[in-house]
């Protein structure tokens, strides 16, 4: 019985670790943006899940918000809160000229702009693109903005 309990607890811990590292497209097949995270919440310093109760449709995507105030702020000025590069990994656009999915909990806000990053398993190892971005922010940010017009139209 104790072995079963330990295996069960290990399974829960493993599932939690995997889901924390889960990557998501900027907008999934159901039209949900940023994995359901509240894009306004990033500007207060904490990635927070939104709720269907506070949903807003914008440019074909559905954004969830944690509360009425965040929903209202987004409605008033959506472009102030939308992630750069249509929500794709900023490092991928800057360093690899490619669109990578993102981990909604790996982000930074620079000069009032939201940047999201890939952070999860890649080729059998954990890979956090924010680590390189943090070391070469100016270079990669400049490259990403220069690359985006071409990358945006790629598959």
C-alpha cells in the first residue's frame, strides 16, 4: 500500500513538473491566446491565469483576464498589453528567425512591452530561451524587431 501511495505521489509530482514546463502556441486551435493567461497581469509583475468569466475577443483570439479591472484595461487599450511578435518566443524571432511556442510563465516586460519565451524540454533537456535573452537583451531585442517582418509571414 505504501509503495502504491509513493508511486501515486510521484506521478502527481511528475505531471505537475511537466505541466509547468508546457509550451503553448500564442493562440491555440480553439483561439485561446497565451494559454489563458491574463496579458495585463504581466505588467504588475506576475503571470496570472485568466478566467472565462472575463474573456475578450480581439483580432480573432480570445483573451482571458483575472478580474474586471484587467479586462477593462485591455478593452481600453489592447495594443498596450499584447505580447510582441504576436506572442511567439522573442528569443526564437531574434536568435533563430523562427516562430517558437512559449511558456506563458516565462516573460519579461521591457520599456512597457511584453516579451514571451520558450522554456521547456527540447531534445531531451530543459531549454530556457530567456537565459540567453537575459545575457544579450539589447542584441536579441534589436534582431527580433528587425527579423519580425520576415518571420511574421513564415510558417
